[in-house]
């Protein structure tokens, strides 16, 4: 069918939205509120999504930046992005009841950092400076970790022993850009070692793959997600790299500018790993009002992964006779 004569349509990417780590973290806060009652304190945004944070705030969660803002003896949940060991110590010193909602796939990277540091490697951590996940991972081995924020940083890296160098990465990066960075690092350090399995998580990879699949066919790709969500921001970049003519990141359907839809016949739609599906449905409703009622879901992977809740919470739920 000729692209220009085609009717208005939406290509809906799947997988999209919640990953297993986000689902687990959000449910952790919900169950903690149910079990212990409000307020439950959460250090940093539980997941990087405006709507989720607002909804949990309305239910009695109090979000703080640092552990010392939590009253002594209160319950605190650590976000999905993970924390440095010092944060656990701070919580213990304040006698806080800490529930660690760190995604298990982030914990895996923390364990790799610890292991390679114990073997006295220089660890090249590919990631975005200041991102909570990077801060947490770096805290596991601050004397061994060098942050590499994209290919441009490679020339600046200094290591002690070029025969003991390994790369690790933030879980939510662009797969293509990360492999370009790894390639550049490998040219500088021929003996560079890789982690036992790539650190970019299944959900990040799957969501990027789904957008790549539809990008070239789209005049516009809308990504539902928040500006501080690394994996959501990457989906916009992936869409443009894949050949989409335009791509925008929006938190809510109300942010759609009708001008974006002028002359457009194919809209791609996806959402980041911390985005509830209802926000995507809201966007579909707005697109339908503009004549984009023909929706085709494009499936590129089947996700079935689920993680059990943090052990501290499971124990208390069990004691209370509640399902965990």
C-alpha cells in the first residue's frame, strides 16, 4: 500500500510499559502502605514516572531525597534504581525499617561491581552522570569505578593496569550507543573484559527493538514517559535513528500538540518501562479523536518475567496473613 494514500493508522509497539522491576517496586509501596499504614517514606522517586509518583503520594507515600529526611524508626522504601551501601548504613543508624525495592537486574550489576573490585580491576561503568542507578552502582566500589558517559568519554579514561579492565553499564541505556562505546573502549584497551552477561536489561532491549521495528514506517513516534526516565528518553532517540520523521516524549495525552499530527498518516506509539498502560490508552483515545482509529499492535517479544517482592516485605505480609 502506498504510504501517502494509506489511511491514518497507529502502530502500537509491544512490549511497552511496565517491566518486572517497576511492577515489583510500585506494588512494594502499595503493599507497604496497606500493611504499615501511611505514611511510608520513599527515598527518591520509586520509579521515574510523574503519574506513578503522584498516585502513590495521594495514597500516603512521602518521597524524600535523602535518608536523613525520614523520621527515626519510620519505614523507608529504596527505589528501583538501587542505592549505594552508605545508604543502607544511614538507614540502620536512624533505626529505619528499610525495604529495598532495587530491581534485581540492577542488583546483579552491583554484585558484578563488587566482585571485579575485589579482584582489583578498573571498572569502566557506561552510564549517565548523576543518574540514580549510576550513583548507586558507583557507591559499591568508588575507588575502582570510572564513569564513561558515551563514546566521547573514552579518550579521557585512565586505568592503572590495562590487563585488568572490565566494562559494566547502567541497565537503561541505548543498546546501539553502548555497543559503540564498548567498541571504542576495546580499541583503547585490547584486553578489556565484558560482564558475564550484558547489563542492559531485557526490558530496555525489548522496548528499543520494538521501536526499531516500527520507526522507519512512522511519520511520528510518541513515547509516553517522563523526562527523567532514562529508558524513555532513549526510546525517542531510537525512533529517530530508526527513521521516524519526528518523535516526542510526553507524560500525558494532554501534551499532544495537534500540529504534530498535521500531514501525518502513521503514528508509532510506545511507553517507557515505568509507565502505566492507562496513560497509553489515554493517548490512543486522543489519537482516535484526530482520525487515528486504526490501531495495529506490533509484537516483537513475549515478556513473562516477574519478580517476587522484597524479602523484608514478604516476611511481614506472611506474618499478617496477607498474600505476597
